[in-house]
C-alpha cells in the first residue's frame, strides 16, 4: 500500500466522511464554552440575589423602625395635646413651648411618611424595597434558567462523547438537540426572553 492511500485510509473513517468525530468534538467544545458562560452568569445572579437579600432586610428593618417611631410620636403628640387642653395652669410661654414641640413632632411625622429631599421617608423606602424585591425576582428567574441550561449542556456533552465511542448516530442527534435547548436556556438566562 502506498503512503498516499494509507494516509487517506487513516483520514477517512466510516461512510467515507473525513473525520466525523471532528464535528462532534467541535460541538462538544462549543457546549463546554457555553456551559462555562452559564456558570459565570449563574454566579453573578447568585451575587445579585445575596446582595438583594441584605438590602431587602435593611429596608424592612428601616420600615419597621419608622412604623414604631411613627406610633411613638403619635402617642406623645396625643399626650401633649391632652396635657395642653387639660392643664389651664400653664403660662402662655409654657403653652407656646408645648405647642412648638407638638408642631415639631407633627413635622417629624410628615417627614417620616415622605421626605423627597433626603429620599428616606417611608414611601421612598417602600419604593426602594419593591425595586429590590423585583430585582431579586428577576435574578432568581435568570439563575433558574442558567441552572437548567447547565444541566442540559452537561447531558449533551455526555451524549456526544458517548456517540464518539459507540458510533451510535442517535446519540449524536440527541446530544445536539439537548445541547440546543441548553444553549437556549443559557441565552434566556442572560436576556430573559421568558420565565421558566
């Protein structure tokens, strides 16, 4: 056998194709690349969810503190007003001072409800809290998509690898099909076309 024919015999494998395993190997490489991107995306979404949990907890604590402080201010205003109306022995200066204190406490209560300047009123904090909860919900949906994508890509890599060893073409087709769904799930994790 001549050298040319020998090299052609080595290159040609099965049904006259030139190295059919090269396409499978490249497909496996592509799936592995997308799998690593899915891992990065999933890790980033987990960070967002963790940070969101901390911020959500902080905003909830602030909201609870504001509610408690609001109740205490309301009680103290009511007691001062009762004291003002019931006590006629107070001098005009004392009454004026108590009325100023009541007015200051009422202003504090209004600022606790909504403070546009500092953006730390109850309404502003509740708005921030709803934004954080929405951000966490999106991150959770994206992470779920990344996880499905990772699982599907791992299965596809196994199917394609097995098809190289066993030369069963059905495994190749199945691997490509499952891998395609895995890539779609990973893309969904990045762009969130739909929620899984």
